[in-house]
C-alpha cells in the first residue's frame, strides 16, 4: 500500500489549497488502495467493476490484508464508487493507527493514533522523519500517480498521471506484432479511479453543505422571537 500510505503522510506534511476533512482523505485513500492492489495483481478493473484475482498480495501487511478481505468476490462484483464509500468509511483512522505503529521506534515516534486522527487540526505536527522523507520525496520527484491523488485534496496540482515513457522519434518501420498494453491499461484504470474519487469528493461536499443549510435553518427557527 505504498501509494496510500505515502498519501496519508503527505496530507499531514504538505500544505493544501483548502481545508482537508478526514472524510475526504478516507475516500481518496480508498481510491489509492485500488491502484496499489491493481499493481500487486490482486484485482483488475472490468469497466468500473472491481474483479478480484487472488486472495492476497505478496508481503501482505495489516492494511493490505484488510483491504483484500473486503473485496467483493461474487459477480456482479462491486463498482469503484461502491468501494470508495464502503471501504473509505473511517479509513483515515486506520492509516493513523498504521502510521503510529510504524513510527513508535523512530526518534520522533511514540505518536498516538488518537492524536493522528485529528490531523485536520494538527497538521503542523510531524510524523517520523524517515516516514516523512520517503513520502514527500516521491511527491517532489513527481510520482505522477501519487501527485494526482494528492491533487484531488488540493495538494499540489490535480493533473492526470503520466504513465508513459518518453521516446525518441523514429523512422517509419514495417508493421510489427502488437505491443504490450499494460501501461495503457494502467493509465486508463488510474484515470477512471481518479474520476470516481473526484465525483465522490464533490458529492460529500454537497452533502456537508446540505446539512449545514438545514442546521442553519433549524438554528434560525429557535432564534426567531
């Protein structure tokens, strides 16, 4: 879960262009998990359906095992959107627990999960130095997938990930056998996941605004003479 783990650390460390709510991070983490599980050949996307390929990823950790166990294994399977809302519920707290467990032995460790769960209010506090360095280095070095997920939270630029390798122009040649489409498929899958994540974030924000309007109207009733 390198992308999802690093993304969580980045939400703690890197300034964003807007306030980040815990629910937003949970949704984006759930999307990043799909990319990690796809890259580990645990699942594939059939359109927007998540099709499991095997039960676990190599080198499984607690978060990976938890995500694998939550995959729907029977047709018609689950959509990316359904996964985001189900898996994303409280997911930031799980990553806070994981980060706390991994940083306990560090020089700046000893962080409490309870403390980390309040990241939206305490983002000036720093997780362990080594963990911070590894995560932010990926962003600085322009890991396009990580940067794209961070961009959905207002961190950096929300640009489509570039998963292709630049090549030098060549002279036209005779037709050859079809080339490997793995990179193209990955770009398509990541693009689809990012689009669904963005839609889910907008839906969540719309729900927050609706509830705020209802609460304001309720408050006004009680304030009326």
